[in-house]
C-alpha cells in the first residue's frame, strides 16, 4: 500500500474534507532522511488503511503547499483531523514516534 500524493489541486478534497485523520509527509527526492522514513510511511499506510489517510507532498513540486504550512526543513510530518492541524513533527523519526502523532486521533 503506497501513500497518496497530495498537490494543491487535491489538498482540500483529500485532507481538509477527509472523514479520517490524515498524516502528511512533506518530503523531496534528494532528502536523505526523507528516504529513510519513506518505507515506514508506506508501511503505516498499509497498517492503518481505512482508519488513517497517509499522504505525501513533494515540496519541490508543490512549493506553495510547503510554504502554506511553514515547512522550513524536511521531512516534516503534519496530522490533520476534521480539517484542522492536530499534530506536527520535524525530522526523521522512528515508526512508533510517527504513529504516536495520530494514534490517539483514530
């Protein structure tokens, strides 16, 4: 199960209007730490399928979304619930730390 790619075009429909919590991974292909947590993000997408929407935003392709969220360094993880930002974490993190961002929102 791979995560969903988010762009400016589908942000509102996939994130803001989502009936389940949404974890967004802001990343870029050249970012080492992003590559490190990429497989963990995909693993979580499979494990929480239907309960949490796991998404990715490529900051190189979507600079406006990154700017809108104040992303200064990547990877950056943001959790949305009911259209509102609920949690945020910067930098690579182990799976249990990433999970902790959204587990109490399910």
